[in-house]
C-alpha cells in the first residue's frame, strides 16, 4: 500500500525542529538569540543538538536537502495544492451524491 500523495507535503531546503524549555521568557529569548548567533557564525546549525543549562535546555534537529531551491519548492507546492483541491472536490461530490 503506497502513501497518499497528500501525505507527501513539499519541503523546503532547510528544516528545523526544536523543543526549547526555559525558566522565563527572557531566558527563552536568549536561547533563541544564541541559536541565531550560531547560524551567523557557522552558516548553519548542527544536524542534532541537545543542551541543558542553568535556565534553558533544548533539543534540536535540522536537515538540509541541497537539491531543493525556492523554485523547485514552489513548483512542488503548487502541484501539492492542486492535488489537495482535487481531493476536496471529489470528497465534496461524494458527500453530495451519497
């Protein structure tokens, strides 16, 4: 059984997932600024990072697919959205016609 094309959402070149916990909103702000500084320094974040400190902790996962650029993402997104519209139209017709 193959996956539904609607489950295969287009992705951008860089993906970032994070769980950050902090004692205060100010501590969270500092943790986010630290991650931004790391991108400025190194041009990217590591693929995986786990950190725990006095007032913050994080788990991050990143990935990069160098074959994806904005134009290819936009093309894939347009095709995906067209499939979503077709599926919604079919579902609506089926609901109307029983």
